[in-house]
C-alpha cells in the first residue's frame, strides 16, 4: 500500500487527473490548494523580492496537492505512467512521489 502524492501546478488539468484516477480504479483522493515556499518568501522577505518577477513568468500562483492511498502497487505504476503521459510534455507541470504506508485505519465513529 502506498500514498501517491501529486503536486499539480497546472490547475486547469485537475479534472483530467481525477478522471485518470477513477479510470485506473483509484476512486478516492484528497485535494488541497497549496503554494510553494518560493512564493511565500518572495512576498514576505524583501531580500527575495526579485523572485516575484521570476515566479510571474515561471509558474502559477497556486497549485493543488492531491493525496491518494493506493492498495495495489500495479495501480500505482499505472497511475504514474498515465500521469506522465497526461502531464509530462508540459513544463513545470508538477511533481509526483509515493510513500509506503505500513498501516491504515479507517475511522468511522462506531464504538460498539
């Protein structure tokens, strides 16, 4: 079992990414709006103000971080290949990584 994490810089491709997950049998994911450290530093620290102009050219203001728990390593590999096919030709599309999960507990509120 693995956690698949995708930081998607191309927000306009979010629906396609989620459709790909569903097509591959990954029906659940959590999506969080996020932004990179470079953007925060450029806004808050005068010494990094020069980064502001670079970022305006270089990337989006916000991105989406997508977390999905995948119980089958074959699905993980298929998802990576499908996402590379979908996003791999576009510069600065994002980053994808996986993390092994040793244990997962579903919390449903039942006490009895």
